[in-house]
C-alpha cells in the first residue's frame, strides 16, 4: 500500500494526503 501511495504522488498526487503525511505514516510503521 505504501508503494501505491508513493506512485500516486509521482503519477500526479492523487492521494488526498500530502507527502508529509506519508512520511509520518512511514515513521509510524
């Protein structure tokens, strides 16, 4: 799922959450 979100941002930022949120999520994991 993480890879999918990252790809979404690269594709055109389709994720509702900004990259900052992704970074926080990765740290939590």
